């Protein structure tokens, strides 16, 4: 888990009620959203590995992170830890794209589109030209996720995400499904699917698929 202070409603990876199975948490000290999103988690790889090892010692049979931008370090974390690791919801992009009708593509909605680079996409095997959209940087939801000292307003967060989806779809008519990069967007997945009429995939759904195959 990143070291954050905002509320985590059901559907967020940081809320145990989001899952139909037991979960364990470890907070990585110093891993702020700013350092991971803007700073590419520089200097944090070893603390994440240490946290993963503590979780495995406590009985975890699989590991996930609370920030999709850690996709950049999928290979390093998976190689260093003793149980399977899924760093990011973005790992779903290549698979989902293969399920879509001809001419359709996956679009990604991110907490920060400007920070989600081709390197992040390549690290999970996604096409580097995958359409990416994001929250308005000056908007309420983005400010909260990146550390602003203000309480999360769920209704405004939903509106901010809906506006981001509208912009993405207006720019890319070929999108046939959406993957939510940010692990804090999950609580609004159903509303977004209803608004867009498209399949929407988040990290919590990915976690349930991931968990189903793990050896207890």
C-alpha cells in the first residue's frame, strides 16, 4: 500500500470489504502517491520488496499493489518475491484487447494521464499506443489522490471520472472497453459502465481472478 490518508470506500483496493476473501495489508513508508506517480517510484523498489516479503511471511499467497503506476516495476517485483505478483490493473490490457471485436481497442483511464508513459504500458505487454485518458489535474479527485489535504467527496469524484471518460471516448471512437489504471477508481466502475455502455475493468475484479488461481 502507498502511504496515503484519503478515504477508501468499498471497491477501493485499500478497503477489505472490497474482497470476497481474506486480505493482508502492509504500508510502504515513504511511498507517497507523488513519489510513485510523478517520481516513478524512484528509490522505493527495495521497500516494496521488503513489504512483499513481510506479507508472504504472514501467509499471503499472492501480492498486489495499491497503485497502477507500479506496472513499471512488474518484472523486478515478480522476480524478487516468493509468491505471484500483480502490480497493476494494466496487466489486463493485452488480454482484454484480444477479446474485443475487430477494430476495437482498450482505453485506459488513469489518475494522471501525463505520467502514464509508453514504458508503463510496455512493462505489462500492452501496446505502447494504447489510448490513455486521465482525471483533470486541477480537479477534486486528482488533488485528493495526489495528497491534497481535503476530504474525498464521492459524488464529485464520480463526476470527475465521468468527465475523464467522456473526453477519452470523444478522442478515441475505437475504444470498446475501459481499464481503470488507478486502484482508487473502482468504487465508480459500475456507474462508469452504465454511463459509457462499455465493459469497464478495475483492479478489484482483477484481484478476484488472480486469487481464484492461487494455491491456498
